[in-house]
């Protein structure tokens, strides 16, 4: 079962950098066109570009609703939900003290005022600050500020946030997470890349036909077309594209913005269903 328990910083650090590399490679750094000179990044757009940005932001607010409806169509009992966000704050390699100031601002925006116990990592050409704990009871939060030298003209500084918890209010709760995460990027006028994941439980082991039927129900609810898939004795995973979801990644020359997977776990005798947009990350 996919987990983000945030109990191993070295592991999380490797995962975070892997996510950045994969998204950069696959998605072509969709935000790269907005990078500015050192200082806060800004979304500069007018006319059609400004309209398309507003439409993308408005569409992003509909993603949780679309995903929850599709998840219900798959017939699993919702167990956990996760939201991951990352964005480039500026094209500057920052020293550790300047990075601490940014971390304090991000923590305050996330509702963590007064947080000072950051874990710190300083290497040649790399500075990072991490924090992990609970945003609220039952909701795990991991966030980091990372500054790398030489990735742009002067470097690059990223903010990364991961949230995961058991649902109490479902769709309304993940919308509240989304707003809080966006607030952490807002002072830099950055719209973060967001990845959503819903995980649910189906009792027992499904036949291949039953797995396919449930995956198809999820994709039909999203009006999504299959792009590619993987299947073996325990797992079915399908990536797809839905015109209803506002953002996508390019995989092998084709857009992808939905990923549904079903895996049987012999340890507890249950099948787990995972739904992610634009893709599932981590283990499942």
C-alpha cells in the first residue's frame, strides 16, 4: 500500500529529488517559461495567456470533485488521501540563512507559526530545510525548501509540500488542503504543480475481469481514454487522459492526467484501489 509516513528524511529527500527530475523530464518543466531573474517569480501574462492561466486555476479547483466522483464509481471505501505540491520560487541559488527566512514564511502560510526546528542540510551547491509533523490531528505534513546551484542561470529554489491523512470530510477537506498549500506559494505569485492521490479498500481479491470493470468505471466517470497500462497477477495500472482535468504530463508523446491502479495485498486479503492525477507517485 502506498504510504507517505514521513519517517525517513533521507528517503524522503531522495523521493523529492526523483519527483523533481521525473516531472522536469516528462513535463518539460511547464513552469520554465515563467522563470524570472533572481527574486520572486511572477506569472506574467496578458490577453489569451492570462485567460488560459485563469482557466487552468479555476479548473484545478474542480479536480478534487471530479476525482472523488470517479473514485465512488470504482466502488472502493476511501482510506487515505494525499496532496503533493511543488514549485520553483525563484531562479536563484540561496544561502542557508536566506532559505531559513523563506521556510519561516512558508510555515506561517501553512498555519505553522513559530516553527523553528527545521532539519538542515548544507552541501556544496545545495542547501535544504525540512520539517515534518502534523498539520492537524491525523494529517501528516512534510515540507522542504531546497536550493540548488547551476540548474538555471543562477540556480533554482524549490518549495515542496506533501500532505496525507485519513478522510474526515472527504472532498471538502482536500479542498481546504489545496487552498492552504496554494497560500504557501502565493507570496511568490507561483501556482504550484499539484498531484492528488486517493486510496481505497475493496474486500477480498478481485478477478482480472472485476479489476478491469472497476478501473473502467473510474475512467468512464472522468470521460478518460486509456493511454497505456500494466497488468500482472496482482496489479492492474492504467494511465489515461481526460479533457475534464486541466493539467497533464506528456508521456511518450501523449498527454496523461489520470492514473488508476488496483493491487491485491495478500498480507490483509484486501484489494487496494489508487486514483491519482496527473500520475500516481510512490509505492502502490
